């Protein structure tokens, strides 16, 4: 039996049921890494009789992963707002001892969270600096203004999910460019693929209802689309600060009955929606990457994306890029997708080929090389 010392421990404290955004990235990245070289700090240890295999792509598909190390199960966002504080306290107080116990490997964290002033060397993944670009008066503002920059400056290396994020981390926070490593995110080609289903007259939005997602302008744009059969399906966690206001706006615009608000869907339903929608809309004011755009291209689905942040990097010439500040521009792209089947044919041909350049196996190999260098 091999007894190779691990290169790093993967911080799985953010993993939980119903993953979105960072949770999906964390789940899929660690699944692509060698479990012997990068053991998972697993928030749901396997049951005694549970087989040690990865299983299907559900939210806990990594349970029972070989070489996994049990950690508390109540640290993920799914456990409520208090879980954020519990996770930070665990990170500072318990995690350093756990790392020492396993021979002081690096900590590989899929978000900018790591112990400070405890002698832990970390590699962290920066997704974006949206809370600094669009600050909101929330209890987490101090976390983003104070803690996250400290973690990024202290890290041995900062993985960035795009060139746009790397430029922002360097320009806004002055983290040395020599420690910034842009990587490409990926997708599960078994779980996201063309199904050759008939396209239906609805537009799909995937993501939270935060202000930078620009959903108010998306609603205004949709109200300009003169196709009574078209509807808008918004899949993402409801937020009591923002969702009710967006629903009131939809009513004021006269489109409430044509909007469907879905808090969350599993992987199988997500695949169906991506293959049946007329187009995915991701008209954010800024995205550090824009994972839904990649997922849509993998399914051969047309993408209407904002000309902002990393979205042009991700969709390239395959998507329709629009000015996110102009509802009429978003509406024009919607109308074009409804009227022109040629746009759908092009997305069907070129989308999967474009998406194939984003491969978790390549990303995992690149991350592993970096960890080896840092050893």
C-alpha cells in the first residue's frame, strides 16, 4: 500500500446539500483530484457500511471518498447563517491542529478562507471580489473587507477562476501578480451534455438574486419581448432582501404570470432545463467566471451574456454579448433567439466544442503541479 505524504488537505467545510456556485466548484474540483495526494476534509463521513466510491453526482457524491478525513457536518451555507461563523471559528481554531496531525501539508481551499497567524501554508481559490465592487451593508461586509484580503495576501498562491479575477485581485488588493495563478473551471460532461430535446419558448436564469445579477433589468428586458408564449424561469435561492422586490417589479411590468421562481433544482432537472430552454441569460454586471454560461454551452444551448467581467472569456464568439445596463439590448437578443433558429443551430454545433476546453481533469493536473512546486 502506498504511504505517500499528501500534498495538501482539501478544505471541504463549504460542501453541503443543494450546492450552488462555490459549492459546485468545490465538489467538482476535489472529485478530479487524486484522493491520496489531496485528501478531502469531509463534512459527511461515510456510514460504516457505505462503499468507498464516488457515486453519482449528487451534493454528497464525495462521501466515502478514499483517504477522506471527517470534519464537523454543520459548517456549510445549507446550515444557515450561523454556520458561516461556525466555519470561520473552526477554520481558525481546529483546522491548524488537524493539518499538523497529518504532517503539515498545504491547505487547498476552494474559497478564500484559511487560518491566519497559525503557521498554515495555504493555496486558496479566488472567485471574484463582488462584495468589494458592489458593497452591501450586511454582517458579512467586514468579512469581505478585512478577512478575505488578509487570506489572499497570506496565501502561498492564489488560484483565480479567470484572467479577469486575477487582474482584479492584483489591481484592487495589490496581491503580487507572481502569486496569482489563473485556472479554468470545468464541468461534468456526464451530467451536462446535449440531449437533443425540442427547445421550448422560455428563457432560463440560474443563480442567486443578488443585485449584481442584474435581474431587475432582465425583467424589464423580458417585458419588452412581444411573444406572449414566452416565459422566464429563474432558478436560484430566494433571498428575503431581494426576491420579493423582484417579484413586485414583475407584477408592475405585467409579466408576473410569465415568470416562474424556482429556489433550487437537482442535477437531473438542471440538465433538462438547460436542454429545453430557448436560451440561458446571464446578464450580470460582473462575473468572476460565470459557471451557468459554461454549463449551457456544454448542453448546446444559446447563451445571452453580459459584456462584463470574465463572461467574454468564457463564451468567446459562441454567445451573444450584450450591454448589461441596457434592457433594450438584452430584449433584442431575446427576440433574436426566439425568431432565428439559426442561432440555436450555431449554439448546438459550437457550444459543446467551446465547453470542451474547460476540463476539470486538466485543471486538477495544473493544481497538482502547483502543489508539487510549493512542496
